[in-house]
């Protein structure tokens, strides 16, 4: 700082022109960073307000970029006026600390215990995940039989990442994910899974895994086979992660380590990534534990729901059964036998819904029914239970988790008002309640999952869990096979996607691209749009309630609020900053003041500021850095428009003075009585000098900030004979209206600018537009139209009510009205 001060004052005394050039250079850098800061803030706000699902690593990356640009602004402000704002960096560090507190991942443990028996006391949710702790609870508290086995804890997973230094690489890849871009998601998934599967497991971990495995009792050679199952944190909680992670059956001891790595890597499968991001969880919130269980050889197995999954029947237990291991039930590749058993049971109530096979006797159904009631009563909520009937006739329990249901409002159950409408077919089983319409997307060699169009009805043969990665893009699903007890059905219920499965050969009547309607509760499919649609996302997983948005909301509290709204106040100081936005605002305002005051300090030098004589209701100050004025302007302090040589400024000024703009209407609005925080879209009046707008001029160059209260419209333009170098950019942000009104005004600007040939990017209520590569004559015309646009859109956000008004105003603009 001392060096900067010495250099600065030396130049001010001996070479004031050099001070101007250096200050202008720093000012340009500061403006560029200010541009980036507002862009990043707008992106973060858009993600929150528009409910866009992202991996939190992307949020962290955007935040890092934001803080980097704010730091650069503070640095450039120091270069412009050394020693004037020495406290500002400390306030930046303060708010950065607060924001990073909420951005920080949960504390991870890397030490012992790495492994433990399912009978040991180390089984906690933090170490083992809900799947394991719940299974152990069935054994310890309810005395139910579970397989013999042990746990490889979440500490092992965290240590593995630390040992191989994988976290930086993983976070960098996660930050690139866009769950709407399925090919990109698949490519990133492959890279992530390769990182895990090729990592080195520390020797001490391998040794402990083999040691605890050798302690498992073994009565015959078949006992040596293992089941390796995922048990991540947040799995089987509010979000089930049903079928999203891999499990491996019939694993031998020499395959144990490899299978363990593959279960870990399934954390980064495309479907698991998409599911986790849709659930609003960060990668660090879902570390992976793994259960290693002794394989069993059951007679039959399946799933038991202690109520109807659709929420329509709370007095019946539903038992799904299949021969053997029952993995075909949860994978959705078969139609199981289903038993509906009333909770208040008499023998005559047992109802075989499938008459093809009988995998359970009446006595076994009653026993399983009793166990189901016992488990539901213990946990105090409906349960989704995986069971197996062992060769000795005893039931073994493999999993129990909360049963996710989505019950639609009663008024949506009347799907078809005209009962004479004939359905395409009526068959199958409702596995997830609701109605949906959309074009049929029949999976085949031409129409793959990765290419599926938004809003389609997915038509599939089997309800494979992997299809969960595209559920955010579909309106409903129809399947030839599958079970309502399958993992895919569980995920459909979580996300409120209507699912009709088991339609068998009726699926052949559906043609790709047909407009279909599903009334899942009625097990009916119609041609055309015939149903009253139900909401896609259930209330308990609404965007703003997701962990992702709760965390982002906390972070935004330290980023976006603007407290330094009155730049005229004596409290407009670094110590009054209460957010990063305040620091941006303060840095920008002080830079503007410094830029225009430097002309006075460099009296007689090029760069002295001039006030523009104008009848428009705002003040405009000008600084010339490259022949922007006529020579006569050197002798006056107030210039007229004919003293300005700047070609782009002249064009913009012509637009602002267009005959269709009624500036006088500003005088009728009492801004003093209006909330100052909302006063972000009123042109400053001539009586308030500090609210003036400013422009930096060259003969072919213009950089102008026109104040809209406390926000700016920024235009940067270069008009040269070389069309390859000519360009004009505009940034338009903020407004005094509510968010909806500001968005409607942005839509108006977008439509007009697009028609004029601008490339437009919209992020929330922020618009960036650019046009380049055109002749100077055409560019001057476009800049003049920008001036007209700025005039007619003042306070438009407070007047616009709907998209129809936007359309009418666009047409009026192009009709010269």
C-alpha cells in the first residue's frame, strides 16, 4: 500500500495525465469485474428462484468466481485511490467467511472404526447409514432374523478419497454436470466411476476387511458366498435412493474388494447422480457405507407394503412374492404374485390377487402379516419391507424403510368428464398415482433414453431402476412388465410420476409419437389429451424445502441483499456493508466518484469531466479519453450535444430524445414516499447531482452507465469502419417492480432485441445483449434504437401484468407507436 501511495502521489504531482490513464485502466478493470459479479449474482438468484437443480459443487464454483471478482474490484479501487478504503478488504473477508460456513460440506471422519460386525455397538447412522441401522434394529429390538454380516463404514469411503486425493477431481467433475444433458451426465459418470474403481484401498483397510470376514461363522462351502449392499447416508430416509446404487450377489472372498469398489463407484452412476441432485443433496452428504452379508438361499422372497403405496388404502397390507431371491421383484423385470391382507385379519380375508403361482402358504402369509404390523408399529409409519423365506421355513428380513407415498387431491380423481370416450386400453396395475399427458416415447434402437424429449410419456418393457435418471424429463410411464414393489416404482412415487405397469401385450397398441393420456388410478390409457393433469412433484420434496435450496437460501443472505441503497447518506461507508452485494455497490460507486473527480485534480489535462446540457430529467457527466469532444469543449464546463464528437453517444442520445418517449410523466410520481429499497428503476432528477449518469467517450467509443436509481444500464460500443471490430453490448438489470414484473420487461426487451439482430442471454431479471460484425451504419441505427428502448421501458416492470401485454407492446414498438 505504501508503494502504491508513493507512486500515485508522485504521478499526481509530476504527471497527472499518467494518473488519469492508470486510473481509467483500473476503472475499466473494475467495471469488467462489476459486470461479472452481477452476472454471477443473477445466476445464483436464478438457480434459487427458478428452482433449477444443480450439484452443489457448481454453486461453490460460481461462488468462488464471484468472490474472486469482488476481490479484484476491491483491488482496482485501491489502485485508483490508494489508502482511501483500507477497511474494505476486511469486510469482504468477513462476509466471505459467513457464506463459506454454509457452503462448507459436513464434517467427514477418516479414522477408526473402519469395519464392524452387525452385532457390534458401532452401528450408528453416521457410520452405517439408515439401511444398516434399521436392519440391525429389526434384529436387536424386534428379535427378527437378519443375515449374518458386517459393515464397512462411511469412514472407509472418506479415507479412500483422502488417501487417493480424489475429492478435488470429483468436485471438478461434479461442477460440470447438467442433469438435462444426458450424454454429458453419462460421460462425467464414467470418469467418476473410473476414479473410484481404479483407486488404491489402503493396506490397513484391506487387512481389516479380510480379518472381519474370516470371523464370520461358516458351516459349509455355500456359506462363503456374500452379498455386497450399499448403505449410504441419506439412503432409505426422506429420499429412498431405491435401486440407484449397485448390489452384488454370490460374491466370493477374492472378489470382495473389487465388489466393494464397484458399490462405491455406483454412487456416481448416471441415475444415482441425477437422483441425488433432484433430491437436493450434496455429494458430501451421502458418503457410502457398505454391508457385507452372508448369502441366503430362500424358497421365495419379495416386498411387503404395510399400506397401499398410492395412499388410497391404509387398512391393507400388500405382499409381493416371487420364487427364489426375489431380486426380479425389486428390479421390475417380472410380475410377482400379490396378496392383499387386511390389517384386521381373519383367515377368509387372504386374497390371492394372482392365481398362477402360490409362493406362500396361508400360514406363512399370516406370519408375514404379523411381522409387518410389528415393524410398522415399531417405526410409527408405513414401511416398505424386503423379506425372504429361508429353506428352514423361517423368514429373514433384508431391509425396511419408510414407504414413500404421494396421494393426489380428491378432486383430481375424476379423470374423464365424458364417460363415452373409449380408452385405447384398460389394463395393468397402478404403481404410482396420478394423471399425465404427453407424446409416447417408445424405447428402441432409434429412440433411446438419452434422447428422450421433455414432457414425454415413457413406454418401456421393464421398469429398470436405471431409468430413474430421466424421470425429471417425463410426464408419466407405461410399462409392459414390472412390479409396484420395484425400485423404479418407489422412485416414481417419490417424484409424483404416474406409473402404469403390467399392461402386457396392450403396450403394442402404442405407437411412437402418439399423444397419450394416462389415468393411472383407473388403469386406463387414452389417445389424445383427455385427463385432468396432476402435479408432478409431491409437496414433501418441493424445491424450496430441499437441502440444496435451504443451503443456497442461507448463502444468498450474505450475497445479494443490498443495504447501501442511499449513496448520499453519511453511512455510505465500508463499515455499513452487510453483504457482498454492498461491497460491490460501494466499490462501484466509489470508483465512479473517483473517475469523475480525477478530471478536476488533473486540471487542464485531457479527461476533465463535463456536464451535458440537456432537457431530459437526469444529469449526465462526460469524460473524454480519446477525442470524444470538439476542441471548443476545452473552454467550457458544460457542453452541448453539438460539442460531442463521439459517434455512438450521438446515436444513443438521438434515441433517448425520440418523440415517442414522454419524460414528463416522471414528475407525477412521488419517489420520496416510495420504499427506497425498491426504488431501483427511476431516472435520477436534475436536483440530485450524486444520482447522475456518466459516460466515457472516444470518437468511435462509448461506455455509458445510465442510472436507474440504484442500478444501471450499461452500454459499451465501438463503431469503426472495420465491421469485424465494431460491436455493441448492453446489460439491463434490476427494477422497482416485483420479480414477475421485471421478468416480463426482460421478455419484452428480449423479443425486441432479438428481432434487431442482437444475441441475447437472460439470467433471471438480468439481460445481456450483443451485436457485432455489422457495418457502422447499421450499428449506429441499432444504438439509436437502444436509446429509444431505454426511454420507453422505464417503470415498465410496474405496469406489465401478463405475457399478452408484452406481445402487444412488442408489436407497437415495431409499428412505430
